[in-house]
């Protein structure tokens, strides 16, 4: 570890060996990279990470999907089908603090890259395995992607309109949530290592994370045996708390307590609702939702979204337009919070990425590296970390053990 300094990032001095691909693992390691860790992305020859081909859209030969979660990393191409490639990864693991992989259970054991093997080489290594269903149990060997796990994990069942079909969330949220959980688990394990001097194994599954992410919906069933159902944008227990269509654009409002209800009725010019016994409390409004909600829908259709925003914001009622991407990335608050970053890229030029979501007071993060080209750092890493000569590196390339861009 490097000495502490005023400009040091939270994870500066830590090295992550990243053998994951697609979204959950790369999202995790991107977060670690954003916090200052050196992330080495190990990719297969020829195609690299699956998401490099997940397009259109592409820019400068790179898929937008790949670009979204691979900044602050260095890419090295190693053929894991060859014993020499496996040995290279073992050598790199000796220099690492963290090892992340998302192979199917049992594959790392067959490759000789399992935790037990690497722990003998590097007892301080924090080893994170990300799988669909976990390292044990009846579903252990099943493959899985975000969409499938959102179905198995209960999320899809509660997503969609009340009378419609189950629907997936618009982004691979199970993968993203798993990546966030995994990054937190890794930093916790590193903190424990500072106290104990030992690494450990982290068994992280998309199913476990998705079940955990059901929050109050899971609690409703476990505590009260209450089955979940779909509500669209509406809320089961709060009214009005959903999206309504205005004259031009939809708007979301959250009238989450009685004070907000009073303010809403007054600013909307519907004071008579305050005297209506059917709407006098939130439980009454929920009981009479089929009467109240059509009235609220009619009300919102009378004005534009901007007109409603002016009224509701002035009355301190939580609300916001339903933004598409164009509206979102033109939003003044998004700009003010630096949620759009621009970094130079060797084939794209000026590459725009989503900015860093956490604002540290003492150690502000930064995007230090563009999402790497396939094998962009192979020579650099073999030289700097393993001390290989250029002659030895060229021999490895000739034997197709490694490749560079």
C-alpha cells in the first residue's frame, strides 16, 4: 500500500485481477477502479469480453454496451485454454489484492484458478466469485443472465401494469445491483484483511442479491403471508403515488403523507377533496382508489408537465417528469452534479460516459483511463508486473498465449 496523501483515492494502491465479463462483474470492478484501484481486465483472444460485440450502437469500433462499465481498467489478452496462459494468471494473482471471476461453478477448479489454489500462492487475496445461483444448491450448475434471474428472483413478477403481463425492468438491474453489492463486499473484505492479514472467499449470486433487493415486498410475504402483485407505476399502499399523463409528457408524483395530500389538493384547486370522507386519510384513499385515481388522471390532463412542475415544486410536493435519455442528459441537475464525463479515447476521440455517482469530500474520484481496447495493456502489464523482457513477450505472442492490440 502507498502512503496516505491528500489526493489519494480510497482504493489507491490496491490491484484487482478481473476475469469477469458482461455486466455484473465488470460493473463491480469499474466501481473499484473509480475508487482508485488498479484493475487488470483479463480477456480471451479474438473477441474479449462478450459485450464488445453487443451492438449496435458502436463508436470507433467499440460497443456502447462495453464502454458503459469498463473505464478505469487495463486490458490484457491471455488464452486460458493453454497451460501457459493459466500460469500467467497465477503469476498475476500473486501481485493482486483482489481476484474477481464469474465463471460457472467448478470451472476455475478445473482450470487451476480456484480460491484454494490461489490462496496458497497469495494468502491475502480477496477472491470474489459471481454466479447465477451460487456455488452450491440444486441450481448450482444452471447458467443464467439478468433477465432469467429477475424472473426467478421475483422481480419480474411484480413489474408491469396491474392487468398486464410480467415485464423486465428497462435496464439489467439484477446485474447492476449485484455489481454494487459485490464491490461493497470486496471493500469490506479488504478492511477485514487490514485487521487480520488474511484474504477470504466471497460467494456472490445474482439470485441471492435479487431476493435481497425485494425489500418490503419480500417482507410483506414473510411477515404477513401477503402475496405480491403488479401495480405499474402505482403504489399498493399510498395514493396518489404514481405516474400521470399531462397534456404533453407524463409526470411522477409522490403524495406520501397527509400534509402532502393537503398541499396537493390546495395547489391543484381541489379543496373539496379535503372534505370528502372517502379521501380523508391515506387508508381511505387506498380503499377508494378506483374512485379517486380517475379524478386525478383527469386533473393532470388539464395542464402541461412544466405547468404542473411549477405548481407542485412550489408546494414542496415530490414530483418529476418521466425523462427519456435526451431529457435526462439535458437536465440542469444532472449537469450540475457532473453526471456526464468526457474522456479522450484512441479510436472514438471525445468519449462521453456517465459520471461518478459518489462525491467524496477528501478523495474525489476520477476517470483516469478510458475503457481499454482489447489487449491494449498486455505488453505494459507483463513488463511492469512480471518483469518480462520484450523478447519473452514476443515469444508468448508467437505461441498465441497472449495478444496485444
